């Protein structure tokens, strides 16, 4: 188990990975079986350093939107078809607005959907690579729904 004398450091556990491919989940998995013991402090120090580097390189100060990364994105959806807008890698989008363009929107996790109702659209909605937006078109013609979002994590 990592974190004991002569066990691999966090750097050895995630060696040869680019920062853009490294996730907080990987760091959590590396530490979850360590014990609250003094000899684990060095291991945790490495984890904290990597976690801090991830945070600082992926977020704007205080969790604010990344100024140069807000945008509007659309998807063309044929009749009786679906289209999706999904963040990539470790990106996080804060939804600001939605244009349904005669489609129905759902939040989707790859296996289940939740309708994106008018009430839900009034809440803060974050989109991630594991929970994204899908548009279903049954309007009788091609539609181009879209969203406006602030990227709050890279």
C-alpha cells in the first residue's frame, strides 16, 4: 500500500502522465488506503503538491470563470435524433444559458437521463465529462440547440 516506507511516491504512481490527463480521483485513489501515521506525511506531501498544481493550473482564482474560456456552443441535431455537448478530459462548464431550438434537453451520465426542466435550468448547473447535456429532437426538422457556459475548470 502506498505511503509506507520504501513504497512508491505519488510521482512514481502517476509517472509519465501529463498534468492534463491527471485527475483528483487518481490522487484520492492513491491515498484512500493509507493510514493516519507519521510515516505517511512524505507521501501525502507529494499528493498535496500535485493536487495544488492541478487546482492552480485548472481554475481561475477563487473558482471564478476562466475569462478567456467562456463560450457559446451549438450542436446540429437531425429530426428524431439526439446531439450532445460534453466537456472533455477534466473540464468543468458552468451553464449560463440554453437555447432548446424546439428540442428537449436532458442531463446524461452515459446510462441515465434527467430532464432539464425549466426549474432546473434556473439552478447552477455544472457539466463535466461524466454528466453532460443531450438534446432530443422530435420537431420534424433539423434543429441547432446550444448552450452558453463559463469554463470553470480545465
